[in-house]
C-alpha cells in the first residue's frame, strides 16, 4: 500500500484525483453513448417513412414504433448513469401518465394495447426532451443543425419530384407500398408531398425546423459552409410553395419575426440579416422565372386564398386553432367521462384497434390536440398535461429571452419553432410527436455550454450542468 502511495506521489497523482478522473471518463462515455442514441432517434424520425414506404414496406406496421425501443434504451441509460433529469414538469407528466393508465384499464376502454400505445407518449417520449437537454451541449445542437442544413436542399428536390409526379409513381408510394400514394389533397389537382415521411405533416415539420437553423447560421457564419447555407436557404424557399402548407408558411414568417427581435437586441447583426433577406429575395426572383416554380406558386396561392376565406387567414389559424384550442377542449370535456375515454383513444392507431375492424373509431377529434388530451384523460388530468406543456413553454421562453439579452441568439431562434409545436403539437401522430421531442430537447440543450459540461462530477451525481432540467 505504501509502495503504491509512493509511486502515485512520485508521478504527482493522488488516489482521490485518480478515482475522480476515472469517474469523469465513465461519465463522458455514458454521455457519448446517449448522444449516439439521440442521433439514432433523430435519423429514424427522418427516414422512418422511407423505410415504411420504399425500403421494407412489408414491415410498415411494426416500423411505426421503430423509435420506441431507442427511446426506452436512452431512458434506461440515463437512469443507469444517474443522468435522469428531476424536475416538476417531468415528474408531473409521469404521475399523470401512470394514473391515467390505471383509470384507462379500470374505468376506460380497458384495451391494454391501446392504453400502452397512449401512455408511451407521456412516459417514454416526453422524458427525452429533458434527457436531450441534459446531455446535449450547445456544440451538439449546432452539429445537428448543420446536418439538417445539409439535407434541406436534397429534401426540397425530393418534394419537387413528388409534387409533379402522379400519386401512382414510386416516389409517391404510400405506407406499405400503397399505390394510392402518400400525398394529401392540396389545390388545383396537386397533392401535398410527404418527402421521406409517412404523412405530409413531416414535410412541414422538417422544413419548419430547418428555418431557425438557417437564420441562425446566416447570423453566425463561423464554421458553416457557405454553399451549404445558400443551398439550404434555396431549399426552404422552394419548400414553401411546393409543400402547399400554410403551416410552414406561417412558421417561416414567425421565425423571421423572432430574428428581427433578436436583431433589435444585437444591432451589429443587422447587416447579416439584410444580406440573408436579399439573398432569399434574389433566389425567389430567379425561381419565379422557372415554369416549375411558377406552377407551385400558383397552386400554393390558390390553397392560401381558399383556406383564408374559410378560416380567416393568420388570425384564424393562430387564434382559432392555437389560442382557441383550450376553450374547445374544456367545453367538449363536459360531455365526456370524468376520467376520459382512455389513453390512446384519440390516436389513429388506437381508434383503429378499438373498432376491431381496422377502421378509425371517432370518439375524439384527434386533430385538435388539447381536445384529444382531455378526451382521453378527462378534464382534470387532461388540463394538467396541457398546463405542464404550457408551463415548460413559458419557462423555456423566458430563459431563451434571457440568453438573447446576453447576446446568445441560438435558443431564441429555436424558440420560434418550439412554441408552435411543443405546447399544442399533435402528439398522437408519431411524426409530430418525434419533432416535438426533438425541438424541445434541442432548445434546452442550446442552453448548455461546453465549459459547464466539463466540470468534475460531485459524489452524488455524475452530471455537470443542470441548466436544462430547470427549464
């Protein structure tokens, strides 16, 4: 023992330091493993639809849940390595999820498969927001943002092919290789393209997420390939009309408004924003001369005008769909059981399983997210879930603004996407759920600096930064 101590002292090392270094190395390995799991979750989110439509259509149904085992593994690794976050939002959601599962199996529909499909949203996927926010650093968020930029233009080329191809074409194959096509009715006989996703909402969600990163890299061009940035900007400009999606159009506008607010706090970036705007305008001017883009613009404009007449434009979309959702869910819950119809009832898969015939059972209007939640869980627990999502959004918004005041733009521009999907995104739909979890985790992760992450662990927890767990 004395000889060992003497050797260590000769090398300038102490047993305590050696043990702490070993613990730190173990913690870093755990972080890296979980980060790889998060990347797998992200890649499966992007290409799950491609697997179900083109690569392995025979396994389309089980592939719907392909991200769930990855999510379970990430949670297991986080718990095993004492990296599981502990905060009121997560704890509250877990409690409500487990209670609702019990009421579903005793007072609700009592179908174990539908109940498990519904509860997984709250107890398997929702925790990933905080795990991503805990293990991801700002550099990890930027790295993922660069990858998103890299595939934005190819994704735009894909939806242009889908837009101009008939629904029977291979590029438009539906889930399971269906010849009916995966497109959704748009305008003037054209369909909304689904890109690599199972449904067309994936197109809107992907390009909606690329927008904040494109703007951020225009304002912070250090370490970004200019050609990739220009191509991504062009891809986003192409995607707006080709997607025939008003939601994407409004998302881009809101992200731009967030950038304007950011510039007001940091005027030295005004020139960069002007360059980005001019670049986008030039790109649009060039594309407007191309016949394929002219047709896409005509179709999108027709869709925009028609929908505005029925829903009242931006005011109708944001006011009725977004702000009016809670009022509708409260009113609708008065005609429903106190504990709701049961978890999973408002999802497409759950409704089909409950019908027993594979046809959709419409007990709840599932496209209205807050109505789905109160319909499944009842007014009391349903509103609890809604308030947790709103509370997380408010806290994240305040923290993002504080970061903006210090000159950090990244959390703020990501917030423009966060606020449109985390509070009221359709979590009953797998793609929407996945993007909600991803943008939530990335926004929380953007608060973490490398400097904080490198701190030595204490005796209780092998973790350095608690920034994201308090969001």
